[in-house]
C-alpha cells in the first residue's frame, strides 16, 4: 500500500525528499533485478524533472529579490558556487533552469508534468529561443504535447525545425 503524505511546509517537504533519496541511496542496488533498477532510474529522471522545475522557480524568485547580496555575493551564480558548493558548470546549469522559469513557462510546465526531462527542456529552450517571440509560446506548447505523446528528441528537433520554417514564412509573408 502506498501512502502519500502532503508536507505542511517547504522545510518538511525537503526533509521528506532527503529521506526518500537516502532510502534509495542505501538500497542494495547490486542485488536488485534489472527491471526494478530500470524502474528506479526512470523514476529518478521523473523526479529530477520536477526538482528542476522547483529549482528554476525558487532561483528566479531568489535572484529577483537579490538574495545573493544578503550572503555577500554579487550574483546568484557566485552565490550558488560559494554558498551551495556547486561547481561553476553546475551553477550554469541551474541558471539555465532559472531561465526556463523566467522565459519558457510552457517548458517549465512540461518539466513539472514530467513530459520532459531537464536535458530535453534545456535543449528545446535553446531551439525555441531562435524563433520569433510571437511564435515561441505556442511552439513550446506543441513541443511539450509531442513529448508527452512519446516523440523522442530527434522527432522534437524535426517538429521544431518545421515550426521555425513556418514562422519564418509567416514573418516574411511568403
């Protein structure tokens, strides 16, 4: 029987998250059947997508309030490196996820809804950033729906290229 408890606060949610991840980290993975390990790996990717959506929103709010300055850091990126102890590369990825929260709301929703993995969402953001802004939100909505329907990255790239071509034709009145 699976019992889901809804946390009462962000602190409680983080405690539950750490406990759940600790449980998974302490499992005897070597003794698991391959299918069970595969299910855990797939579940961790889904959880990572939701975590990325949460991190993007939190980092956007933190940065908008100049939260890094309170800890003596000039930017959120330096704050991430010096206070949370991540590498500069990881801080750059966190900032890219923040950009999803600030300018790619459909992709962020795709992360939260587990239609996209973090890496796919970041790739789609790069591709759609090259589109005219007037078409971007609808393009991202189409891409998230396609991903939810099972389209892989190669298929999403083809859809994105088609959308770019159509938007270009519309903009050029061709």
